[in-house]
C-alpha cells in the first residue's frame, strides 16, 4: 500500500490514509510531521471574521473560552469540517485536512445538546460510528458495549435517549464520539445543558475521561470554571481573535482583557508603571508592591476593596478613591457593589456591612485597596 | 334564504339561539364572547356548503340494494384496480419523490426555487392538462414514448401501467411537498452529527434522516394515495376507460351516473368511506390544531 499519491479523490484513499494515521497513533511511531493539532482557522462570514491559530500536542486538553458570538463554536465546526475554512490550514498528526469531508476526518464531536439519535438505543448510538467505519453490526455493538461499560452505563444500553438523564446522555454522547477512536475530540459546551447539581458530578467524570484520552481534545465553553477544571490550556477568544492564551492559573492571575478579568472576578486596569506607582489610563494612580516600568496591567479581587461611608482618616491604605454606587447584586452570601467614579471597580462585602454602610444605588462611598493586595504585571 | 330582506332576521335569530342563554355552558364558552355576525353567518354557510352534499349522498343511498350493488363484479373490478393503481402510484412517488424532497430541502443549487415551482405545478395544473401532457411525453408518438415503444416495446397509454403513471404524476407533488416540509422542520444537525461519526451523506440519510422523518413520509404517502385514488382527469385522458384494465372507481362512478345512478351512489359511498378512513388515520397530524 502506498499513500504517496495523496489525491484524496476516492473514499478508499481517504480510508487508507486514516488507517495509516490511526496506526501511527496506536503504535506511537512518529509520522513525518509532528503529531497533534496544528491549525490556523480563518472563516469569513459577512461582517464576522474568525482568525485563530491553535496548536496542541497529543494528550492536551485545550479550552476555547469566550463570550457568546466570539466565534468559539465556529472554530469547533471548522475543525470538524462542518463549516468550510475560508483560508488557513488544518493539520492533524501531519495530515492536511482542509479539504477533507467531515465524515473522513478522524475527529469526534460531542455536541452541546448531544444530538443523540432519538430513534436508536444508547448502545446503537455508540455503535453508529464503528458501523460507519466498516465494523460489522456485531463488532460495532461489542465495541459500543465496552464503551458503555467504561462510562458506567451498561445498564442503560437498551434505553432510548429520551429516557436518559442529562448526565447519562452526556456520557453516551462522549462514548459515541470516542468509539471511532478520533485523533481530535471536540466538545461544544459539554456541560451547558446540565443542571447545577449534575454539572458538578459530570464535570468530574469528564475530567477523568479527558485525562485518559491520548489524542488532542478541544472544548468550547463560556464558563471559566469548566474551562479551568477541564483544560490544561485556555485560549480566550473575543470577536473572532485570540486575546490571551495560557494555563488556567496564569490567565486567572494575569487577565489581559476586561472580559477575562470579569470572568475570573478581578478588577483590571491598564496603565503605565513608574516604580511602585501605576498611572491608570484615564484614571488615578494605583500603588503596587511590584517595581515595574512601562505599560502594565494591575489587577485586584473585589474582596480586596474596603468601603467607607466617610473618608477614612486613620487608614494606612494609599489607594483611596471616592466612588458612587451604580448597582448592587447578591453574589453567593456576599453583596457585590458595582462602583463608578474616578476608578470604576467592583467590591465585595457582607450583607451586614452593606446594611451598616446603608449602601444603595447613588450612595457615595470611599473605597480603599491595600497595595499588597494588588497584582501588577507587564502588558 | 330566498329573499335577501328576511335573511338577516333569520340569521340573527339563529345566532341568538347559538349564542344561547347563560345556562348553556358549552355554547357560551365557545361563542359567548360575541362572535360578530358578519363572520358567523358566512362561516355557518361555508360549513353547510361542505357538509350538505355528503349528507345528501347518505340520504339518497339505496341502502336496501346496497349489498347487491357493492358485490357486483364490475364494482369489485373497479375497486380492486383503483386500490392497486393508487398503491402502485404511491410506491412510485415514494421511490422518486422522497429523494426529490431531500434534494429540495437539503442541497443548495442554482435554480432551486424554479425546481420547487415545477414540482408543485402538477398540484395546481388541471389534471386533464396533465393527461394531455403525459400523452405528448409518453404516448406512442410522444417525445419519450416513441423511443420506449421502439427500443423496449413498452407502451404506456391506455394500459394499467398508464393509470399508475397518470396517478403518480398528479399525486407525487403532495408527497414531495409534505416530505420537504418535514425535512425542513427536522434538525439538520443530526445529519452533521452522523457525518462526524463517519457517515456519508447517503448513510446519514438512510440511517438517521429517514427514521426521523418517517411520520412525515407516512402522512405524505397517505395524502398522495388518497389523491391517486380519486384521480380522474389525467387517468381518463392518458389511460382511457377500459373496464378491468384502466377503469378506476372515479371513472366507473362517472359512467354509472349516466346509466345507473343508484350504482353511482353506491360507488361514491365506497370512496367516501375510504376518504373518511384516511382522514381518521391522519387526524393526529392534521386535525388537531397545534
């Protein structure tokens, strides 16, 4: 068998190529090109343009995080071949997939609402993929049964999707995607369809399954917690472009856009550092502990803010600003105050403290932050 | 309502009766919120217009001689032929109509709107014109029929196969439109899910789409079958009226009306019964307001 003539005009050639790829994956023999994902996705859709570069090694779990409409799902669909690329490249274990039809890509997808085939049992849903890849009915079912066993759902093999709970359906969808031995696993908002309680449990299970998965996994989410628990690396997308990428811890500590800062619950300002003082763009100066020079970000959590009704006299805090309460909302057992003024910021305080301060929209307060609780880093 | 002057009085009285007193709970619930007369009167007239002929048919049915009428060999022959041809026409429509519906619903190609219009045309075309058109295409001297005859010795006009062709021509658009609507309503992402699992478009259609739209296909098939069963104009034009070969029930009814009106009524009653049965079968789909 020679695959040198990679014309990909016939399905046969496709299948042979794919077999070669999975053989590499199984035996660990490296292909001519680096294993894993190497993609530059460009999709033009009218006024929206997605332009995102993604690379990942086998075993990586990458989360695409971003607000609604940022292009996360478009990126996922482009990887699966469901949305054609306008430009760019897509290489998986060295094979170029830009022009490969979705059914011929070694890619598995877990859709947001799972899209389990309603007319098939759980077992036959999982067996669907192997069957399409040429397994006999008996082989496909045997493989599907193994997957259900691994997912702890052997008892539900005969159930139709509408009889399954959200968490069970999620696991069946994962088993269905994994049963084709994909080299790239895509998960679109894998936990969004679940209620809060199930979510916690399924998140833990999903984390375990993703850790066991030996190829590349890319998941899309707008939930920072899902992203941080499930992924090794976060790629934050806003308006079709990557605004930041890194480990969850790095991104949580050093957010670079308001969106990320808001997600991880930090107040974030951009400014110029001059030693221990950061002059915020269009705002006051903030005193920090870091000694930096040049453009920087300063971040601090809302819990680091202390509010006073009157200007504090004995406070040692160097960072003191007068603010006006723009809004109040409950945040767990805390109250989060949204403040405007010379420095817009969010502050967390207890319900009792909020009552004592007589906080209400329009009230004037003084906010302080200790320098030790701020975090400055180069922009 | 012979004189226009007394009509309003009468209908006003009728409306009062229908509106009912406060004690007539059911009626009050439906009509009590003041259905305006200019709507109520034509509505009732419309209802009467549709139901009255059917009542008349039942009233005039020669019930005592009905068993004899219905067991006569001519009736059986026509009924059997009708059922056979309508079923065959439905089968033909399914085999070529469902893929056509899929094409219209799922594949974007230039001129799709025009193709859809062409598919829908037989729906509004007078069936007789359809029959003439079929003769021009598939008749002995038709543009295709000429070659069918010369190469394969196949002649369609004035044969039972011709009846099937004529009925399929008229009935298939009903199936296509119905199935296309179901396909458009069905979530195409199931097909995408199938594709990511390695299913070709045809496999996805066969193993995912087809089972999902089966109820729509069934409804379309029943509709097409009912239309084929009642087909008259295209059939008599293209296939003629030969008892036992091309004389279906509607043709038999029309002919019997000239010579033996009682037989015509009996035959009509059979078709009415079949229609009611079809409607009963479809009631969940079309008779319950969504």
